[in-house]
C-alpha cells in the first residue's frame, strides 16, 4: 500500500536473472495525477441531523498503466468502519465521473454490508473514476462513553492486483447538547 503525491509518478522495475545473466526486465509505472482512492466526509453529523454523516469515496484506475480504457475487470472497494458507525445502505449510490465534470448514475454494481464492512463491486469498470456515496449514523458504543468520540473508517480499493487505501477520522460530541466539531483527518 502506498500513498500517492498528486504530482509524482512511480516506476518499479524487476530484473529477471538466470545465474549472472539478465534474461529480462519488467517495468510498471504508476502516474499519480489522480488518487486511486480518496475517502472524505461530505456532511458532518450534528444533533440537528440526528448525527447522520454523509461520506464519499472516489476511486480511479487512471493512475495505473496496466488499466486500459477497455479494462473489463472490476473495481472492488472495501470500506471498514469502527463500532461508532452504522451505514444506511438505502442511501448507497455510485456515480461515474465524466470528463466534462458531470456525474452519471451507475446501476450495474453490487454490494454487501456485514460486520462493519461495506464492499462495493463495480464490474467492467474501464479506466474510469467513480464516486460512491452513503450516509451513516454515528452512535455511542456504550452509554457511559466519554465525549467527544472519534470515529474512523478506511476505504480500500482493489484494481487489477493494485491495493490502495484512504482513512477518514472525525470527532463528534454525542451528548444531548453535543454538536460535531469541524476537523479530523483524512490520510
């Protein structure tokens, strides 16, 4: 797993040897102009919205030299969260980001949600960028839990043998008078 800087590309070369003689080289370059996966919080949970947060996961095969425009494989996104979150799968939506900046709703995807893990599979993904959105209720794990709490989730993308991840960690006060604090981190 590797974090990407949006202005760099990375090249890896493997040399195949038989004894002291080089019999071949394999090179792969990854352009990082677009992050493979980026997890972000769109809507902060507050008392006014019943502590419901909205998340976005943007995934792309653009940076991988071995993912072509006609890539017939799938993008698999695994979003794992702690016990402070419950995802409302009825709010799950997938969009393809078009080159003109618009979004097209995608209906050809599958998902499962079990044991704090949401898995979304987009078949015949091509070399496209997709945005997955959903809402999650933020809750206490126990009644006597200290406030504010920090809730964390990590999205991992699997594309054609590549694996990358992005984590969102936020803080919210769930007491009866509480409100969300702006901040947290995304790495």
